[in-house]
């Protein structure tokens, strides 16, 4: 018998949209999952100057995404149980569009942070619920579909990182207009998810409700391993997003080149996500993949620490490789849950716990930079944090389900 949580995630009966339409909706949502964040780094200096933002406040800005993802993400299962996953994702896209459109014009750092948080709240809802859509709509192609929407995610992140500075220049060096443009991408995602939400309502009317699923994922070691791995990879990703362009600029590299180097770390996710999906389809365990990604991370952070200008492209490539830990953990979440309802709760738990671990990361890195007047100590810490990431990834990658 189907459970209530499985039905509220996305019931199988009464659907009007087919797999292709669901895939298009997934890809459009995924395009928006990082561009709100990666668009900030290349113009962070201009934002700080324009808003009178201190270094500590800038560190808090880079922590806003993980704070929202931890707090809002934990509420996603209850919202999905009450309203359905598709309607909640639709609401998330609306929050994202509104936050992105308003935040550049707020006039002060506090309001800029507030509307950034509203945008990130919308992303948090989609972050948690998209794996359950994949599990329900594409149960036999989880790795492939996760790879595809990871590609879309990285295309969005790369485009925002590379194009924000040129867009700002096109608008007369007005960084506010350069940032506000990205609200259009969220608006484009609204119509498909409105149709997906209607599809959910039709399916809910066609399927009677039953008892809720009793599985409590917090009691399973695999859920905790996923949470730690998610936290460590999020710490690495958001330090890259928040500080990598500034690290390169402080080393004497131009703002445009720093933005391109930063964009490279996201662009690599496009081909690597395809490679990752192929590897996952060949191996029942993902532990070895987690180990290899972690070793690339150690090498990248240490190289950046020792001499950022000696081989800036090499360090960017290595950090781009370790960034594919994100699609890896999304795939592991979908694989470790036996059904869509369990995947929703497992996704919320892993992301909620993980982002709680990651909240201090960008802020601590900024504080360490101020305290030591350089990047060597912060970057050494990042290399060290790859060790618990590797251990947690190898445990979470074992072939087992809850």
C-alpha cells in the first residue's frame, strides 16, 4: 500500500504531464539553484563599497545561503506532506524571483542580507524536494537524471559567475542592475512548476490518503554520514563561492580573470556530472568516488595556499573537481532511500544537518583572514576539512538503503 508521504511528494495516478515535461521543469529549477549565490562573488568588492559592508558582514553574507538551507530545508517535508512537492517548489521559485529582484535596490547591508535570505529560502525548498521528484518520476534513471540537473545547476552557476561583471559593465558599471537581471531566470521557471503543481492537485484528487510512513531517518547511521558529507562539501563549496574570487584578486589577479577562474570551478561540473552519472551506474558503491574527489580537494586547497599565482588554472580545476561532491551527495540521497517519501525526509535531514555544519565555514574563513592578514591559515584549514569529508563520503557511499 502506498504511504501518505509518497502520495504527497508526487502521486503516480492522475498525472497530466509526462517524463519529458517533468525533466524540463527539473532542469529549469536546477538552473536557479546556485546563480543567486555565484553572482555575488565577482562583484563583492563593489557591493561592499556600495553598501558600506564590512569584511565580517561580507562573511555573514556568504553564510546566509547555508543558514537558510539548514533552517528552511528542515521544514520542507512537512510542507510537501501538506501541499505536495511541486506546489512547494513553485512557491520556492516565486520567493527566489522576488528576493533577487529586490535585494540590489535595498540601499543597506541589513536589507540586502534579508532579501538574500528570502531568495535563499526559495532555493532551500527546491534543494530538498528535487531529489524526491527524481526518485518518483525516474526511479530507474536516478544517476542519469541527477547528472542532468546537476549539469543545469552548474550551467546556471557558471553563467552567473562569468557574466555578472560584464552585465554590470553593460549597465554603466551599475552592479545593482547586474545582479537584478538574474531574477529573470527564476521567472522563467515559474510556468512549468505551476503546471506541475496543477498536475499534483489532479493526482491528489485521484488517489486516497492512507497512513503516514513511520520511517525515522535520524536513527540510521547512513543518514548521519550523508549529513556530515553534505556539511563538509557545502563548507568547501560556499567558501569557494564566497571567497575564491577575492583570494585571486588579493593575489594580484584582475577582477575579470578572477571571475573567469571562479567560473571554471562551476563550468567543470557540466562534463564531470555526466562522467559522475556514468560511474554511479557502473558501481553499486560510491565510496571510491568520494575518496577521489576529496584527494582533489586537498591538492587544490594546498596549491592555492602555497602559491595562488603559480598555477591558478590548475587550482581552479582541482576545486572544480571537488565541487562535484554536490551532485554525488544528491545521487546518494536518492539511492539510499527506498521510496520517494523516505527520500524527502532523508534529503531534509542530510541537508539540514549538513548546512548546520557548514554555517560557520565562510564566516570563520573571513575572520581568520582578518586575524592573520592573509589567506594561508584559512586555506590550510580548508585542506584539513577534506579529511572528515572523505571519511563521511566513504561511509555514506556504501550500498545500503533505509
